[in-house]
């Protein structure tokens, strides 16, 4: 009987942990599903909500609204982080999933410019701003929630699912956008584009149900039981934990620049700067992103065995040294007799090395920040760095190439970011 009770207890604990993991990552996947979807359907959204004299202007307006949403990340991180440190991680995750699923659904039923005029543009902007606020809290909330739920020897593996879910969510959003884009143009414009946005509500309700039925993380519950949780999280974070905040900021410089340059800007670089046909560049980018997602989990698990810093060091040093040779080999491969295969190989290497850095990163962030103000400290450091260096990376790469005429400037930019983050990682002694 004691053995049977022990087996049942262990089974229940594993089942509850699995439920907590799903509850932690479902909102994050939905978050990046929305951003991937909006990015893929930007041309259609621009035509329907931001009509202009030409399609390029409409597209520019649609992407401007997209960018404004991303720049709301730091504000959202501080707001949701405040509640996460004061009222609990679970409460913050419930708040963030509502602020992503409801606005995404509302975009799906929003009247177009032809029906509501300028008000449709204003409503689209406001909804994207709310979603931007959600990004700042949801991503960090998932990291903190899973990091505090799992033991140290499994934290790398479990926390890597946050980056995995965001990557897969973005891919699913782009895939759904691609599927509805196969409709006849008139059907796409009339109703087809709305369907993927409407899906967000039922998925969000599932996530809300799961998050309402999981317990608070044990470390925060202990703080709450002792009445020691933060009273003024934002003030305390900036006053007491500036060092940790700056360390997170410095570490994310590389994460933001490398991700947006190597996996997002790369298609533009291949097609516009190097001259590869788009029908070859897109599949290469998709395959590399899938490799990145898979190896994130592998790298996270390896960090549980070897240590976070060793795996992160490897990714930083490797990309610092190899960015230029890999970019140069890609440039040569595009003009070779077998451009697809020979371009895919260096891109796959880039994806694996980038995963080595990102896989252990979430667990490392949890372990380098203090429990009492962890949510706010991470949200501030991460989101400010991501907003400044992530969203601007494609623009800076384009400007550097235009200014210098050197096609390899993105590689130099990634290497510089790696050096900065490497210095931060070496100089900062983690707290736990």
C-alpha cells in the first residue's frame, strides 16, 4: 500500500507539472502566433485598414503599427511585472493571456476602413498596442513561472520550452497566414484573413482555464505566506537590483540582434542584397528556424548537465568567431551550381549555434535575478533591450550595408553584439 500510494503521488505530481508547463507556454505560443500572423498578412491588413495611394504606402503603415506594438513591450513588462511580483505569477499570466487573446479575436471582427473610416485604423492601432503590452509580460511571465516551478536539474530543459513555444507559435502564425492566402484574392479580402485571428479566442480560453487551475509557484507562495512579497516592485527593482537589470539588458543585446538578424532579416539579405530568388530563400529560412526550435530544447537539456554558462559561452564565442565565415560561405553558395543545398548548410549551422545560446538562456535569467523582484527586474532588463536592439536590427543592418557598401556588415554586427554579451556574462556572478 505505501508503495502504491507513492506511485500514485508521483504520477499525480508529474501530471500536474505537465499541466503547469502547458499553462505556462500556451499564452506565449499564442502571443507569437499573432505576431507571425500579422506579419504574414500585413499587405492585406494594410490594404483594408490603412488604404493609401499605393500598396507600398499601405504596407508601410501596417508595419508601422506592428512596430508600435513591439515598442509597447517595456511598458507592458513593467505593468504586468508589477502585478507578478506583488500579487503572484499566476495572476500575471491570467492578465497577460486575456490581453493577447481578446484583442487578437477583436481584430478578426474589426470593421474595415471601407466601413468605419479612420476609426478602423485607430481601433487597429489601439488593439496592437494592447497586444504589445501583453508581449512584455507574457514572455517574461512564462520564464519566471516555469523557472520557479521546476528543480534546478531540469530547469534548463523545461524553461527552454518558452523560446521553443515562441518560435513554433510564430511559425504557426505564418503558416496559417500562408494557408488563407491560398484563397482567391476576393475571398481573402472579404473574410478569409479574419479566420486565423478568430482562432485566438478559443485557444485563449483554454489557456485561461489552465492558468486558473494551477497553483502559485512554490517560491512565491512561500514569500506570500510570510507576507514578504514586494510592495512597490518597480521602485524596488530599479533601486535595489540595477546591477541584475543591467546584466539582463547586456545579455539580451546579443539575443535580440542575433535572432532578428540571423532568422528574420536573413531572407531580406538573401533576396535583396545577394540576389537569391525568394522561392528558395523562404524555404531555407523556414528549415533553419525549425532546426533552431529543435536544438533549443537540446541545448537547454545539455545546460542541465554541463551548466548554463558553459553552453551560453559556447554559443556566444562560436557566433562571434564564425558569423563572418558563415555569411561569406552563404554569399558564395548563392552563386554556386547547387545554391539551395550549399546555402542551407551554413544556415543550419547558424541555427544550431544560436540555439546553444538561447536554449539555456531562460533558466539562466531566472537564476541570475532575485526572487522578490524577479518578474519586474527581468521584464525591465529584457524588454528594454529587446525593443531597442531587436526591432531595429533589420534597419541597422540595411543602413550599414548602404553606408559602407559591405554586404557582410550583418555578420560584423552580430559579432559585436556577441562580444558585448560575452563581457556581461563573464563579469556577472549569478546569484543562485
